[in-house]
C-alpha cells in the first residue's frame, strides 16, 4: 500500500508555499492561511520557490508573476514539467491584470489566477476550494485534470470544461477595475529611493474588492534607470516592482 504524506493524512494541515518578493504581502496572506489551519512556507524569488517546491512538495503553491530570477510564469511552467510537482495546484496572485497576462498564467499551468488586490480571506477560501477540487474525499488526487481560471476584477475566463461562473461575471460588472492616467486620487510627487531623482508618473490601476472599498496603485519610472516603482495609496508605501 503506498505511503501517505503527512499533509494528506486525516486531520493534518495542508502546506502552502507563498512566493512573493514583498514581505508585507507574504505576511498578509500567510497570517490568514495559518489562522485557517494551513502550514505555510515562503520564498522570495523564483529559484528559491522552485527548489522548495521540488524538495518539500507543498500541497499548493501561491505565487506572484513578478519575481526575481525566475518569473512566476516560468515557475509555473517548470513546476508543471517536473514529475515531483506536476500535480501540485498553483494559484497565481498578480498585479498583471490584462487579459493577455491572465491567459499567459493559465497557459503556463496556473489552476487559478487572482488579480491583486484581493482580500487575504478570499485567497484562503480559493485555496481551500482548489484543494477540494484537486483532492478526492479520501485525500487522493482527482484525475479529471480540469483547471479553473478566474480573474478577480476581470471577466471570468472559461475553464477546460467551458463552464462559467455567473457570480464572477456579476462582480466584474458591479465594480470596474482599470488602468488610467487620470485616477480619482492625484498621484503624489515622489523621488527614487535609490538615486533621489524625481520619479516619472506613468499610470494608475484603480481596483479594490468593491466600489465601496476601492484601491489605487500608482506606477512610476526612474529616469536614471533604477526601475519601475509602485505606490499604494491606502498604505502610502512605495516599492520597486521591476
């Protein structure tokens, strides 16, 4: 009789590998997952995530697409091609909200795509749903092979069975999330944290969970080539994203 891993035994916790270069993001999602009964492991870049996924075999991987070293897209592809991780569910949680980016993540092997910002509680709920979808009642893996593609804040993409979720479509119509150069809140004047030169404003992403709880992210470039920076209006934090 084949041995059963600790994470699939009755009553044992599932293990989630959180992959994101931002400490606050990993902490936010990790906290709610642990409160929901998960055990969590973390990685800050694609290479570390790949090594941990292959050697430690988490039950699920939750990854950003914008990672140092190996991108989240490439990470998905590598995990799908390795025999040790090809069946591990992958949730991509990304700020890349364009339909092409969402489809790219799906094509790379993501089971689910969530577009930032999304509440930690939603991440935990979707992770649990993915596990119910991928595990049979006895803890084994279902062999249906279907993947689910949902872009929170965007139109729901069809899964491999062609099913659609009306609730997701209603959510999309109720609150429009979009990129703009004329956001509701005027972007602040910021300087590059690396060279102290004024940052050049490029665009904003207006989103959030609902129209009652909107969020705004402003994107800037450094004229000296230090990179692209994201400013979150709610927390007033600036971080380098590229």
